[in-house]
C-alpha cells in the first residue's frame, strides 16, 4: 500500500473493496472500452491510465451491492479536472434504478465535487443515512465542464461492517 492511499483512508474506517459483490455490480451508459472495472477494482483503479468513461452523454448510473451489511462513511472519487464528475447523488438500498426513474427518489446524499476533491480526497457523507447499507447506487449527473463524456479514474468507498448477532452463539436463559 502506498503512503498516499494509506493516509487517504479516514481514521477508524476501512476500504470497503473486499465487501463489494462484484457479480452484481452494474453501470449504465459506460463505454465498452472504458468500463467500471477500471475505476473500482484493485490494481486497475490505481492506474491513472485506466478509467471509466460515459458513452452516449455525461451521465453514469452505478449500482454496487455488498456481500454483507456495511456502514458507509465516505467516498473518494478521482477524475480529470475537466471531465471528472461534478454532481454525484448517492442512494442507499435502492434496487433497479434506471435513468428514467433516478429522479423519482430523493438521494440519501448529494456530493458536489470540486477539482480539489477530484484528486481522490475522501468526502464525508451524511453518516446517519448510510447505517445499514446492502447496496449503493451512484448517479453521476454531470461533470466539471458540462462536456459530453465523464471520466472516472477511481471510486473508493470507506466505512465499517455492521456487527451482526450470531444467533447460534446465544444461550437460552433458563427460567428460575
């Protein structure tokens, strides 16, 4: 782990990469030659030469399921100063969203990225809205200069796992 990525993880949080269910990850309006894997998978997301690009217009709709319930604390998005994402809406536990209905639901949080935060700086989210997250939908609405193509070099999610009770380990209380 490089010193830069080690210091970027907010204190008390972990990179949630290992908790992503990659079999269920999808991205609408991605370029076939510049897919979501470039921005989200270990090894790819550290390579500045690889990126996720939008296809028909500047919008991207990303759905990320997790293999266990998590608490999401912050998100880091890295992108170029001109074509990087600007308005990012985050939805907790919203399944089957598309471009036709994404505006029908209020987002759990909205982040407006600046050229400074696009360098991969974690942005703290409304933590109370992301306590029992089974999936996250990320709607990238526009980019920095309102160009036709949005480019994302890295998406990193930081948080913790939700402690679940192991029902088998509980002992029955005897009546006295």
